[in-house]
């Protein structure tokens, strides 16, 4: 029989941090993920792409991204052929590293162009005479110098810049009233990375309300007789053609169920190994606290508690200990309910493209708050589009500062090696100082952007980081409870992100 202390240590360990601390190579798992996908798409026929499982990092992105990897692989072979060997797991020669980093920089060209297009439609108040105080310039820096995107893509390693470029370009086209182009870009985006389905309700409602219906009554209500069958047919054709181009080959091969099972792996569990700072992080923390207290005071029998309750940081199905366990259906219902007010507002109180952008951000945040197996990086799906509103309104600017500072801080665990600690702190400090100073300069006549309580909350991130990175490793607790820094980071950031989500929701519904 395990001791009570030993069981509590196992019960509390949600993050698998010990395995992370033992990891000696300087590359993230995502680096190996994309190297493996290069090898799969380069060597195997399409019929085997979504079945190959030599590596644990199997292909689990939609077909368009697989084709992107296929195209990149034909350039990669000129750098190092060995990176394209499927059996070369964790291969990372200098040529491989150079090529993969270069490929991210190259694909970021789309993000730069999309940011340029979005900056054209900024309606900032009282633009300053100096370049540094112009809303367009501030927005450009907030997008192109975004700390989260920088570390996730260029240090941790992913292609989010390219994907966010597609999304922002789609948003820009809707601002330009080029609705079909915006719809086409978003449909293509969904078949590059399906996480963007989080914001699909905003696109569907906006295009139906503002494009398929061509007129309103004098009081602003919808004129039902203005519905255009031609326009909805065109939108339907775009969706069907893009889907056929992406999924058609796999439908012909009879492999759609296999593709879907790879894209939506519900057996991975409610939370990622490091809890994303959302509602479920708070829920899990409460469950763990109740379990430890219950065992300590003999309210719970350790032998009767499920041993699979997130004990080892494994990404799999589990049962909560005290609180009711959460199923994929429950998270879907919670997400659906949480986005309903925003889409209703978009339908009944249309405010043009900016109303659509507010709904998109709320859909992204609501899905982040209640989704199944949410990654911490998904917070960028709300942060980047919120940048467009932050330079137009002091109220939105305040929410942006809370969400961005907290969301970016929550990404710190992605970079955990000693050389990366200084880098991430300095980069975030530079971006945060610029964000606060530039937005304060834009709205200097509007008063403080944050109240005293919000300011104290953000300042407290500093001692939290000092404790997690410097103090805690020197304490005896580091050996007994190595997961504590991740737990504190996740839960504390969850409070700030939840607050920003609620504040934005109240602002949108009451204005």
C-alpha cells in the first residue's frame, strides 16, 4: 500500500514536468513533428499519410497542410536528405534546423502582407503627428512583433504566422466588402488547420446576415425579402469546392473516417499535459485541492480514488477525483452556450465588419475557455485579432493589455531550458513595455487604461515568475512537487484570461 504522501504527490502531478526537465535537446517536440511530416509526405503515397505511425507524432493536420509539407519536402531534400527518412526519429542536423527555421520565415511573408492589409482599415482616434503615435504604426508593431507568435513559431517551432496570415487576410477582405474572397480564404484556412473552426460561427452568421441578406428595414431590422439565393449558392459552392479539393482524394480512397479520427483525437483527454489557462484549469485545480484535503482529513479513501486521475501528465482520458468528470460532449455544450450571446449580438445588432471582428474574438476566447484538449498556444487566436480593436478604443485597449500580458506569460513553460529563460523574459518585457506605452500614448486623453486592481494583478506576474524560475528550484519542494510552477502559472493566468473574456463580453453586450 502506497503512503498517503506518495499518493498525494502522484495525485497532484498533472504536468509531467520531470520528463520535461530531463529533456536535453534544444528543440521542441513540434520541431520533430514537422520533420516527421516532411518525411511522411515525401516518401509515402497519399493513401498512407494518415495511417503511418512509426513516430508517435503522426500526421494530424488537415490535407492542405499535408500538401504544404509535401511541397516543402521537395526543397528540404537539397539541404539534407536524411531529414526525409521516416526512421530517423529526432533527427536534427544543422542543415535540418536551418531549413526548418528558414521555411517558417519564408511562409511568414503572408502574415506580413495580411498585417499590411489590416492596417489600412484602422479607425484610430486623433492620430498623432509622430509616426510612433499613429494607430496604423502601432497596430503593425503589435501584429508583427507579437511576442507569443515570435516564440511559438521561431523558438518553439510552428507555422502559425502563415496560418494567422490567412485568417487576418480573410478579415481584411471582409472589411473591404470582398465577401467571397474572405469566405474562400477562411475555407482554405480550415483545411490547413482545423482549430480555426473555433471562429467559424462568426463567419457563418456574418456572411449570412450581411452578405446573403442585402437590405435592412428603416429601423435596422432584417428585411427577409432581401435574401439572395444566388449569394448563398456562391458561398455554398466555395465551401464544397474547397472541401472536395481537400478531402476528395481521401473520400475516394474510403479513408475519411481515418482522417477524421486523426483530426479529432478525443482520447487525448480534457487537458493538454500543461493545462491551458482556461476554465478547466480552474476546475482541475479545485478538484485536486478537494482531493488532497479530503485525503488529509479522512473524507476520502485513497484506495477508492481512480489512479488515472491525471496523475502522470499523460495526455489521455481520465476521471476527476471529486468533481464530476468532463466528457467531450460536455465541453461542446459549454462552448456552444458560451458563444451564443456573441452570435446573437452579431445577428440582431449588426455593426458591420467590426461587429464581426468582436464576435470572432469572443468565439475564439469562448472556445479556448471551454474546449476539449485546448493547447495554451490557442490564446493567440484571440490576441492577434484583438490587436485591431485595441488601437481604436481605450476600453478595448485595456482588455487587450490584460489578455495579452496574461496570455503571453502563460506561454512561458514552452521555453524551459536555462538559455531560453533570459530570452523569453527579455522579449516579453520589450513587447509588453511597448504595448503599454504605445496604447497609453494613443489614448492619453482618455484616462488610465487599467484600474488599480487590474494593475496589481499584472504586476504580480513578476513575483510569480521569480518564484517559479529562481526560488522554487532551490527549495526542498522541487523534488517532492516539481509540478507546482506549472500549476501556479496555469491557474493564475486562467484567472486573468477569464476576467478579460468576461469584461469583453459585457462590453460588447452593453454598448
